[in-house]
């Protein structure tokens, strides 16, 4: 059967995992205040003047006060933030997801909030990790959002158009990927002060009936592969900024037998990214599948040889390896979870020694939700 090319979007999600036990890197970078007495209380310096009954009452009052204070502390400790994934620019100028703690709002406001935290010099400024920056032009106001049948129309102020031409694709990709993290959003459309836009305002990148993740991100055309008759999918390769390891989305082309050639997608991950992408290969040399992948009821089963393990003795897989597999493969249509098996081992474990007793879903690594 003639092989055809499969577009693969390579992605990056933040994680703080170590890289110990992994394979060769390609393009390596080295993720009490005193209580005021009651008005009726009498004061004395002579402990003998305090009766037993008064002593007991004082103790009970003290316990009640401590209980009340503890209750106050408990109320203050209630969660007031929520994890949200924002697509920002890293030090290499790539659009990448970072999971940040944002103020908790009503569900109808969360998408607008996410976009507001993409604006340069906006509320995200104090939260930005070292080496990362916001994407939308400073001064941009999010006027409104309207969700209809999976398409979210975003209305922004005229300041949105004040960007350099070379940033247009990054702005569109950042908005699209940030908003499609919500499970009921498939596409994103644009309005500027109420006027619908069929294309971006500076360089004219088409928007049409909406932009989705299928349009790609951090598009890479470095490999000599036929671009015709291809399908967009997402691979996730790690990158590193200081001590932080995260995963970046990049659209590239990979040859595959068909659109659901999971074996070819896995092999692309094992082979690692192109050298000039400055990304990491976290798979050990010799890692390979021992059987064709199978899918049933949304669970994709992968059988590997022992080379995928970072410790054969502990039957453990490096956390960033599992994350790379799960983020990549759950982006494929019909795949909701990944079940990884290794040789004849009954169970495999993460680096902390916890067994993977159930197929692994994307929600283990990234926040999810609906609008």
C-alpha cells in the first residue's frame, strides 16, 4: 500500500518532571494576638483568687475562641483559584501551554478571563513563569463571547489589530488552543468591535467559518515529506526552560499508512523531534512496540518492550514519557485514554511508585472543563 503523509501537530504542556533515566536528548536544553477580655471580666494578678469554677470557665472560653479562630482559618483556606491552561510564548518564540492559577469565576466568565490573561501587560504579568510572555497586543479588551454549536465567537477591541505581521499566526494559535481546552468549544471566530472578520486584520490569515486545532500550531516544514493528502494530528514533545519541563505543539509531517496509523505516530515520538526544533527526546534507545496498537471503547492499548522503562527493577516508566504518549494519542479522534503494557509485567508504575491500574487520560496532566 502506498504510504501517504500525515500532518502531526507536536505539542508542549507544562510539567515539573525530572529527566533522569530517559534516552538521548535531541536539541537538548538543560521544567497571636492577645484576646481583649470581656467587659464583665475582672482582672487579678493573684492566681489564688481565681476559683476552680472560674478556671474551668476560662478554659472552656479559650477552647471556644480557638475553635472559632480555626473555623475562620478554614473559611479563608477555601479554594479561590482554579487551574487554567494558557497558551503563551516561550523563550524560543513558540506557542506553548502553561497551567496557571487564576481567580475562580462563574462558568460563563471563564473563557473571557482566559483571553484577558493572554493580553500583554495585563493581569497575567505577575504570574508569568521565567522565559514566557503573553501574546495578545497590550490594551486589547475582550468585549464579549458567544458560543453556538461548538463555535465560540470572540469580539475584541480595535487594539487587537496593533501587532506585527510575524506575530499573527502565534496570536491566532494562542487564542484557538486556549479556548478549545474547554470541551464544548471546537472552533473560534473573530469580531472586532462587533464586525465579523473572515481573516486576521494584519496579514490576512483566513478565519472563515472558524479556526480549530486542526489548523495546526507552531507549523514546521523542515522535513522533506510530501505535504499533500495529509491529516493534522498532535504530537507532544518535551522542552525545557531552566528547571521546568513542559510540552510544546508543533505541526509537522510524518509518513503513515493511514489516518489512524497509531504505530507511526508512536514511532515518530520514539524517533524524537528534528534537531533544529530545540525539543527533547525522552524515550530510551531501542524502545519499540511489540504488537500493533488496538482500540476499543475509546481505550488505545500499546504494548512495548522493556526499553520504554526507566527502571526495569521497579517496572516504572518516566513521567514525561507517559505524558508525551497520553497527550499525543488522546488528541487523535476516538482516543479517550491510553493503556500501556510492557513485556510480561502485570503492572507498571510511575516514578513515585504508584501503579497505573487504569488507562491514563489527558485529565491526569491538564485541566479540563466546559463553558
